[in-house]
């Protein structure tokens, strides 16, 4: 089963970085106000290194709450399960997948939806089950949101059941570790370039390149994958 990692962000590097990776090295800034600083920047992250791999996220997810306020608990659960099952049946046709998980995402299917936990929905005699609607990104979060909105609007309600969206869109990326080689090559390329500026009598020492892959969101649709490397230019 493939897992997708949430995230708080489509460049797939191979043995050589292809030409379309022209903006892959960093989360680049445009024109900035000199009285501002990076803390004021959108999606700012103080300790994020400069070199890494920027790419479009694979999907976007939004939380959905399937709830009921029927007085009888058994009735509430029956209504919620009926709505969940209807959503599962309609999801593929709407270009949506229902998933669950706080880190790695697991598909919600007809085989496991009854295992999802019920939670209190904020009022007396209410219950809910939270899942996420996942849609593939196609260059725009507006399009993703429209598909989720249309999906939720078309779902049938059961009894005193309700289906509500919660929060905003969150980006996902599949298997971030698959980009390790591409990130290392970008770091090596930058380190060699900087050492060359100082002349042939200088070399570069790199540390941290064996660390884990980190990621952060850098725009409405993009993520930045990186290793917390450090390098130093030293005399040979």
C-alpha cells in the first residue's frame, strides 16, 4: 500500500537533474521590502537551508466530519456509517479518495470504515467520524477545493446526519525519501560551485548530508524537500 506524507508541498530527479528542474534549488523570493525580514515572508521557516528540491505537492486533503445528532446512540452511528459508505462508493467517480491518519495516510474503504473511531461532536447526544477527502493537485488549489466542494454537496445525508468541511486544504507528498539522491546532487552541485569561486586552492567540506529528509510548504501548491546539511569552504 502506498502511503502519502502530510504536509504542512512535480519534479522527479533522475541520474541527472532534468531541464525542467530550473527552480528546484530553493524556495526563491521575489521583490522584497528592505524594512521587512524573512519572518514576514509567507511560509517562512528560519532554519530551512537554501538548497533543496522544490516541487508541486502530489495531493491536497481537507477534513470532513460525518456527524449525527439523533438522540439514540445506535441510530447516530447507523446514520454516520450509511453516509460514510455512500461517500466511499461515490468517491472514485468524483476524483476523490477518502483517507485517514495523522501522519501517514491510509485509504478509507468499505472493508475498514467501521473501524474508524466515533468522537463527541460538541453537543449533547451528538457523534461524529472525521476523515479526509484527498484530491490530486493539477496546478491549482482552487480546482482542488472545487472538486471537494462538489463531492460533499452531492453526498446524500441520512436521517439527522450532516457532512461538514473543517479547516483548510493541506498538502501531501508521496514517499519523500525517494528524492534523497536528487537533493544530495543539488547540494553537491552548489558546494562545488561555491568552492570554485574561491579558486582551485580551495575545497569544500560537507556535513549532515546523511540526515533525514525534511519538508515544508513554500507556496499554495509547492513543497520544499531538504536535508539539514552544512558545508565549509577550506584550503586544500
